[in-house]
C-alpha cells in the first residue's frame, strides 16, 4: 500500500489527528525552523567579531603572537571598498611583552601596558630615511598611566588610549600573481588582501622597536578577517610584514549558492514543460505562462545575492547566463506552439482530417 494512503487511513480513523493534526504539524515545523535559525545565527556571530581582543594565552596563540619581547599591535579591518579597491584599517597598540617594554618584573605579555613613546610607520624601513615621512600615529604611555575620564566608563577600562585609521590599497599585483581568486570574479569564494610593512620607532631614542605580533581582526558584516605576520631577519636587522585578508562568511556563500540552485531548479522546470509540449503532451496553459514569469524572476533572484557584484562572475557563466538563455528559448518555443495551435486556419473537412490536424499541434488544457 502506498505510504500516502497509509497516512490517510490512519488520520481518517483518528478524529484527534483530524482536528489538531494541521496545527501540530505547523507548530513542529515552526519550532524546527526557528531552532535552526537560532543555531545558524549563533554560528554566524561566533565567526565574526564576537570575542573581545585580549592579551590572554588563547588570543595570543590564535593570532600566532610569538610572546617574544616587543610590541603587540591590533589591525582592525572595519571596511572594504571593492569598487575603490581599498581597505580601511584601525591601528592600535594592544600592549607589550617583555619586562623592558612593559616595565613589569617578568617577561609576560600585558594588555595596555608599555613604557616607550612609539611612532608607527607603514611601508618604511629603519635603514633608510624613515624620519622624512609622517607616522600613521604615535602611542604615548602616559595616556595609559593617566587615562582620560572616558576610560572610567564601565567596560572601557582596557581600551587603548589612541587608535589611528588608514586606507590601504588591495593587492594591485594580480597580473603578476594570477591569483584570480583575489578578485570578484570568484564571487562568492573571493578573498581580498593587502600587504604592508611595519616599523615601530622609539621617539625618544630614534631606535626601532621589536614587534612581537599583530592581531588581525575583522569587524565587517559579511566578511571574516584574518592576518599573517611575517618577521624576517635581514643581516642584523629585523623586518616586519603583515598580510591582511578577508573572506566571505560561510553563511553568505551558502545563501548565494542556494539562489544559484533555485535559478537552476526554475530553469529545469521550464525546460521540462517545453519538452513535454514538444512531445505533444497535454500541458495546462496556465503552467506554460509561468515560463514568462520565471524569465523575469531570474534577474531579480540574481540581484538579491548578498553584496552582489556586477554581472560577469563565474557563477553567472555557470548559472545566470545559462538560465536566461534556456528560459528565453523555452519561452519562445512555448509561445509559438500556443500561437500555432490557437490560430491555425479552420478547415471544414471530415472528422478524420480534423483529428489528424489536431494531432499536429500540441494540445493545451485550460
């Protein structure tokens, strides 16, 4: 016995199911979807700017801070402009490691504690005339020892006294690297990076200061930020470079792919209706008219993708363009088939001839 008939028989013999079955089914489905939504929201928030920046062992290990004597910086990627190909980054001094830089009695890393007057330069080298350019910002330890009144607001005691904003260009060397994934061509799997050199100078002695590590943090919607810190020894000098990278959230990727799959399902449905008509199947006229609605719905679905890029990404070639082409051809075939059927000349002949003429064209069921 078919499963549907079994359900109908069980429901028909139970008046409670007949009365409360629809409400119970709706409640269960709603609870399942609500629970799934809450779980997905928690996963989304956990992956993006939920935990505060600290100098604890877990945070330092996660961002690969070496804990060697030196400064610990924060690079907060808070805005990306894909049209202008720029990153906006907030820079601040989280703290320092080592007694000579923290002023403590041991070599642990301490948040919001350092003893040097620090000037931070980007894309400069200590062996050249770095002092001919202006630093992106300076960090004064007296601002930590004697903080302004705003830091006494509950929950803000551990905030750095100064932060500075810079606008960095995205990696412009695509013609050299041919890493096409760094462009929007690979949406929604694209990733974007910027690369900078770091130089910390003690303002009092004009000597370079070591950098223990950089916490690369992303606080952008739809994106996950990460960083890679590259300390390199060149002769007697230690050089520091930083790569900042953002990737789209997994939820954003999944939603974009879901819309691509939706477009293909609609396209295959219209294609199947067209095949049935071509093989003389009796298809409802109302269903045939749906193909026209699908044709106009495809661009709207494509435009509803999160942070949708201009047309021409790889999912457009594999999805949207093919969808529009197929649905356009199918819609044209369906319309011509119906025109041919409804507006054929009426010939007053025998019944057999009329039947043979009726079999020539696809029938449309009202």
